[in-house]
C-alpha cells in the first residue's frame, strides 16, 4: 500500500471514528433525534449504530479487519442515511431540507468511499 492510500485510510477512518464518538457525547440528544425520525427501539439501536461507526472507523484507520471494518461502516451509512437525512420529506426552501440534503449527500459520498475500501479489501480492483 502506498503512502497516499495509507494516509487516506487514516484520514477517512479517523473522521468516521470522530463522528461515532461525537454521537456518544450527546447520546440522549442523538436518541431523541432518532425517535423524532421514527427509528424503532432508538434507545437500543442508536448506541449500537454509533458503536459500529466508531469501532469501524478506528479499524479502518489502523488497517485492522478491513472487510469487517468496511462492512460496519457500510451498514451504518446504508441504514442511517435514508432514515435520518430524509430531505425529500421537507418543503423546498425550508432550512432543514437543505441541511438534511447536505448530510445525505455527505453520507452518500462516505458510503462510496467505504464501498471502495471493501472492494480493495476483497481484492477487486
């Protein structure tokens, strides 16, 4: 692996880990937000999902268990993004619609990067 791939992995994984840890710092608020978006059993699913993101991010950054790490990140992003950032359910011109669209697109880009990591880990070039 060349220096750019290693650096990219560290930056990407570090960002994911930071995002996961950040959600833990306001777990009550994160759970309340998830409940407002209709997430069932949010008190159980939110900590689990945040843990998947944090642990997956650390493993990506360190290059540990690359298939499992990428899979955890992919599962998090694929499940959370359409549920929590449903910009299409807001009226055009609403500030929240724009914010949710930005977060949806950011997560979609992160999902693409995680899929690329998974492909690399599986040997697909």
